[in-house]
C-alpha cells in the first residue's frame, strides 16, 4: 500500500515545520498526506467489501451479511467526515 510513501511525506512535513517552511507549502503537503490516507481508507474498504461482505453473502448468512454492510456503511460515514 501507500503507507511507506505517506510515512515519508509525514517525515517531510516534520522537517518542513522544523525548517520554518512557508505555511502554504506545508499546507499543500498536509493536503497530499490527507489524500494519501483517504486512498488507503478507500482501498481497505474495497477489500473489506470484496472479501468479508461478499463472503458472508455467499455463505447465505443474511444476518451476518447485514451486520457487515451496516459496519461498512458506518466506515464510509467516518471516511466522509474527514
């Protein structure tokens, strides 16, 4: 995943702040980190839907499937709030 890249971007942010980099440049980097984290969240959600939710649906366990769909919906809500 992109986590190593994001880690590097966060380290870069720390250096930028320590070096008293122009605020707008730091904010641009903050936006890039936020976007990267959002992409990680979307990828994780996609994998959850493809494996966990689809697996529950294929097993015929309606209650478990419904619970997983509800859980995924709550996760989407949290992602959208950020």
